[in-house]
């Protein structure tokens, strides 16, 4: 029996230890082989398409299209112009700058603090407790994530007014305006 097992093991072809350029059999473009010599209509797998529709789905699509048209007509005024407020380019650039600032500063500070902790530990100056890098990462990266929302809220939405550097007053005003608009829509 051991001879038979040895024969089987030696006859197995070893797997290549390098990456081949041939695609694996499970990731072929044409998984259904077709014979060109078949008599009858010629089927090409790339031209196959499903033409069946389930009963009732066409009606749902028509209802969706009608609802979309109703929304579009509601948003337009009598002149055919859109009623949605557009953000002026000046305000948009301010928002992007503030988002980059309030995301970037905590992110860079968090990475810098992690580097400092790593250097202190490598130099054996202080045995940094494991919870301290986790805490600083949580705080700095969390502040970076909150920077997206605060960057938007702290921007002056008035194109004529620049606003303050940190934007506390604008954030308070915009927070109230944002929720007031939400209540007015209901």
C-alpha cells in the first residue's frame, strides 16, 4: 500500500511557485465553451441578453418615472429654471479649505504623536503604556473625522462675508439655520 501511495504522490504535478500569465480557470471571460461547427443558429456568448420581464415590474418602472417627473416639475418654477439653491463658488472654496484644515491638522498631529511615542520607546527614554497611543489615535483621528462636518458648518455661507478664523459664530448660526430649514420642509 505504501508503494501505491508513493506512486500517487510522485505522479502529482507540483504547483508552480511563480505567477503565470494565464488566467485561472474560475476567472475566464468565456466560461461556456461553444463549438463553431454546430449546425443551426450561431450563438455567440457575448451577444446573449435576457429579454424576459417579470409581470408587474414594468408598471413599477412607469410609476418611478412618473414620480421623478413630478419631483422635477415641483423643483422648477414657471420659467423652467431650477429652484434649488446653488452654492456660490466663493463659499464652496471656503468650505473645501476649512474641511481640509479641520481634517488635516488633527490627522497630521495624530501621526506625529505616534512617531514621537515610537521614538521615545525605541530610545528607551520612557516605557510608553500601550493605552496611550491608542487613546491619542482615537482622539486625533476622531477629531479628524468630525472635521468634515465642522469644516462645513464653520464656513460663512454668505458670499459677501468672510467669517472668523475658527468659525465658532458661523457654526452656531449655521447649525440653527440647518435645522430650521429641516423643520420648515415638514
